[in-house]
């Protein structure tokens, strides 16, 4: 079974599925924003960027998954973006379930000057909501709670795929 997972991690299909999943999640976010008219908050925007980070990592891995350097770069980007997204989602959940006037999210996004995404693509990256408000729930989980599940699962699979690379290396050298 590990051999099958290892081979799958080296296939274009695995990276394509990851990329398509991230695109689907981004489209869901845009649907919530522009069709359901749920205003995204600053944390929502940062979580979108983390999701895009996973998509970029997937695109890197998709380029040449048989190449260990390219695959490694994709895995590092996937792990880093998933971890950052998980930390952001956990912080967002904390804002929602432990509101405090002393601990709130920013009013404006803080992108680097070389990548002002909120100015370049305001329809996707400009926040207008409140981080502490729960505006949507599904199966008793708020959107940030679902993002904890999504980013946590993504991080778990990324770590598994990374560990499989070492199992694959051991088999090659044996």
C-alpha cells in the first residue's frame, strides 16, 4: 500500500487533484462572497492566500512530479501553506468563539508593498467583514472551523506524501 501511495505522490494526477481541490475551494469562497453576499474579513482573505499558496505548490509539483527537486519544492510549499492556513484558521476560530475588545483582527489587510493583492484584485482580496461574526454554518461548524478541517487534512496528506518520499528513497537504495 505504501508503494502505491508513493507512486501516486509521484504522479501528475495527485498534483492535479490537489490543484483542482484548491481551485474549487477558492471558487466556493468567491461564491460565498459574491452570490451569497457574505463579506470576507481580514482573516478570510489571509486564509484565501494560504489556499492559493497550496494551489501554487500544486502547480509546481504538477510541472514535473517525477523530478525529486521539483516534487520536493511542491511538498515544501504545500506543507508551509497548509501550516500557515491552519494557524490562521485556528486564530480565526478563536476570534469567533472568544470575542474580546482587546483581541481583534485587523481592519485592513497587510500585504507586502511588492504584492498589494487587495489593490490589484479587490474583488477577491479586499476585506469588508468582521472576523468575530459567525455568518455561515454547516453541520454546526462555522467557516473557519471548516477551514481548520481542510487545512489540517491538507497538512496531514502533505506530511504523509513527504514521508513517503523517504520510504521510496530507502527502497531505491536497498
